[in-house]
């Protein structure tokens, strides 16, 4: 159980780091979107791109960001359900232990 929780947390952290600077492949180039800037190989190329290219790159970025947020939301819901289930299991074992204490043979 702890292993699953650890993997889930590590997976979530991976997504958080990935969203900080998202890489988008567009017309054979890999662009990085940071805030309002579009970078190509570390250089700001926002002004040199056409408005259509900027719009398309940002739309792809928004789509990937939305998918990331959905996956993160699902991960959090799954973690919450696992914690709830784990808590129920612990409570059930504690009840069983209490019952065994007072059994007289």
C-alpha cells in the first residue's frame, strides 16, 4: 500500500515539473512555452513567429495543460480513495483486535 502511494506521489511530481515549461512540437521544431514567451533552443522567438504559428503553438500548449490537469485531478481522486480505503482497513483490523482482547476461552 505504501509503495503504491509513493509511486502515485512520484508520478504527480513528475507532472508538476513537466507543466512548468511545456515542450510543443510544431512544424518539425520543438518549442518551449514559458508564460507568454515561446522559446526555440533557449532563445525567445515569439516575435519572429507569425500570429497563426503563435496561436497554434499556444493552443497545443493549452490542450496539453488541460490534459495534464485532468490527469492530476484523477490522480488526486485516486489517492484520496486509496487513503480512505486504507483508513477503513486499519479501522477494521483495530476493531478485530479489540474483539480478540475480550474473548474468553
